[in-house]
C-alpha cells in the first residue's frame, strides 16, 4: 500500500492548499465554471480589441437586423442589431465590462464591511453582537431586490448608486458567515494563546482568527459574484441601474422586451450572456466549496 | 517558606446559564468556588482533580484569560484584577501558559517562526532579523532545529508541537508558567521527554510552574506541593510527598488508590468511589464530596468543612481529617 517513492513528500508534509487545488482540479464542473469565468473576464478586459463595432454607435437604417445565420442576416452584425441599429455582439462584449465592474465593486463592499462587522460581532459577542446582528437581520428581512430599489429610490438611479445599493444588501450574508466562523475559531486554544502573549484585539481578530475563516468566505465571495451580476441585471432591467446608452445586459433585455415578437435576438442574447456568467460563477463556487471545506458538502 | 509569586484569595468563577425569552440567568456552573492558594517563587505547584472539577478554569483565571466572578489574584503582590487592559498586556510577559491540546493551540495558518516570534513582536521587538535569531535560540532550547522554522504546525508530531508551544511560552522569559495538562495528549515516552524539558527549563530560567493534570504519576514526578481539587474547591493542599505518603482527605485517598503502581506483585485495597461526580450546576450541600464518601456522616451533609491545617503544613477540608481512611 505505502509504496511511495522516497522522493515524494509524505501526505502530512504537504500544505493543505495543494490538496485543495487538486480536489478542485478533479471536479470537472468546477473546471467548466472556471473556463466560463476566464472567458468572461478575458472578454471584459479586452472589450475594445474584441468588439467589431462601437457599442453605442447607432445606425438608423440598420435597425433590428437578425443574426448572421438567418436569411436576412449580415456579416457586419454577427448577432444582429437592436432597435437603434447598434451591434448586439459589441454591446454584449462591453456589457461584460459593466457586469464585471458591478460584481467586483458590490461584492467588495459586501466582503469588506460584512467581514468587519461579522468579525467584531463574533469576537466581542454580547451587546455589540446583538446590535449588529439584529441590524443585519432587518436587512435580510426585506426581499433583497426590493431593498435595493428602496435604496436606489433614495439615492437616484445610475450605475454607481446601483453598485452601492447592491453592495449594501450583500453585507449581511458576509457578516453572518464571518461571524459564524469567528465564533467557531474563538474557542480554539491558539486564540487563548494569542491573548496570553498580550496581543491586542485587532491583532487577534485580523492576524490570528480571520485567516482561518477564509475558506467559507472565498466560497461565498465567488457565489456572490454570480448573484451580483444577476441583481445588477435586474436593476438594469427595471431602469434603475446603468442608464442608456451604457451597454448593460439587464437594460438590453428591457429594451428588447417590446420587440420580442418581431426580433427575438435583441433580448435573447443578453439573457444567454447573463445565464452563462452566473452559471460559471455558481459552478466554480460550488466546486470551491467542495474543495476547501469538505464538511459543507451536501 | 519562599516568597510567594502568586496569591489567590477566595477566587470564584460561576458561568451563567441563560434561558427563556429574555435570557435571564436561570442557573450557573460553579466551576471554581472560593479557592485560595499561593504559589511560591521557583516552586512547582501540582493541581490535580477529575475532569470538570475546575482545574483549567482556575489556571485561566490566574492568567486573567477569564474574568472571575469574585475574589482576588495577586501576582508579585499586585492585584492583577485591578489592572486596566494596557497594564495587563504588559504584565502578560511574566505569565504564560502551555496548553493541553497541541493541535488547537498552534494557529494552523502560521509558520513556526511566526508562532514563536509573535510574542516578541507583540511586546515591541520590531526587527525581523533579531526576532528570527531569538526564535532560533528558543527552538534550540526546546530541542527543535533551524529547518523547522519555515514549517507549518500540521507538519509536526504531537510532541514536537508541544515543544513549539513551550518555545512560544518561553519567548518572553516569563516568571510563571501554567502547564494546563501539558503532557496529557502525548505518548508516555514523549511525556517523559517534555517533562524533563520542563524541569530543565525551570532550573535554567528559574520558572515557577502551576502544573495542572489529572495524572497523579506525572504530578508526583514534577511537583513540590500539591493541591487536590474536587468540584470547584480545593480539598487538600500540602507538600506532595506528604500527600502521597499520607493523604488525609477521603477523596485524595481514593484517587491515590486508583493510580497504578508499576509492581505486579503489589496488591492494595482500592477504594472504589460510587456514582459520578455531581453536577457543578447544583453541587451537594455541606461537604461536596459527601455523596460519594465512604465515611460521610450527618454533619457532612449539613456543614461545609473549611480548608484547615490538619497537620503541620498539611491543609485539608474534611470534618474527620486524620481520623478516617487509610493512613
């Protein structure tokens, strides 16, 4: 059984991270998710090089042209044009930028503020914990898109405000996850050891405890990207997110809605784009969860 | 007697149990109940008792890792419970702890160099190079090597990890070291190594130990004096040879009779205690040991015996100390 060659490191000698990467790599759906995410990020970063047309350039005589494979399709507009004659493929490619920006910023707000609140809650417990977590419960009690709409109604529409609104509604989920892990880690002796050497609270929280809470946080962050893209699209669809002429997938669907019977492609392609991006992050997130924290597997 | 380093007076720790809608305190676990003891400079005080009798809590209270419900803890004559956070932090240099579980006491995400060097960093040794030098020296003292510095805790065996814990505790040159079941999780052969290491360190650095354990053989090997705890109270306190030769409290007698003697020809009368340790939530009235004591009489259920000097320098909390049991 144990016929390992002497040069090979014993399993105990390897960093757990190596095992986790291996587990992730063996998970085919996670790898598929990773590929989709890679294409998505690649597209967003290289949008100006990849897109055949200017995404906001209107062409009044080329309205609602179908995709290339239909009878009236043209090679200039691979996926057709919308009701202002803009190239849908180019708008999708630039839309990836908007979605990536939204995902990073909103999840960033959620992770930073949420981890901070959660860590403070879990570490100090008692009264402070009650105040913070009850406030998080209040945020969670609202349907989250509705809450985002309320925040947007207060701050006014626009992509920046949409990102802030979605960021705020993401705070509780991260706060809860971090709090739960901090509570668990707090009981371990290394925390008592840190106290015993006279470490300050911030050092115990951020240097000792938080690095041990990363696994669930990373998983939740990845899954958070997926729902952020979805929520940004929902706000865009409602006309509260990115304003025209910004190429945003949700807003594109909203525009195409009125032409659904005449020009199915206007809203179908952005829909597929959203689906793929969200699916990619979800698959990868699930794979990460399996790899980082086998206990959580259903 | 030598000067005392630690003096504990009437220390009490009750952990509240909350329940109901408004989280009212409905009961409390009386983990440590009115304990007084002193630890002399340079001595090793053994603290024995069954699981759940409050030994660990007492150790943590002395370090102020937990806040006591009432009572006083003096360290070098200063009441540490009156110190503010900052004063307490700087006093922690002088008092350190070695934990029972060598797996959870080391942060799994940090290298040995970080773990052992952190106390130095926290107390102001900013220069990385000097820290590393000190860490190297400490590792050598506990019998680890240079190449261990860059490794993570999971790459070590239990005994090695415990040595890392010892190195961390030593980093600040403490005066008091609390060994909370420091060798209980180790194999017997490794236990001996670590115990001898602790003894050597005591001689080298003039350390004072509070040695908490449930293993009588281990405690006998290391301690000068011995305190026996039962359900949050100290029932017997004396020089350890006195306790091993002539225990006065029936509980101590039962404990000693249960500890194995490495001589197959030796037969002795074992005192078998009936029942379990009562719940510390609702401890028995009077003498807490009366529910299991072979010699209990009416007075034991009503009146709580005080810790008194039954013989010279031999404290015990039993109404019939010296007149019952094996002598």
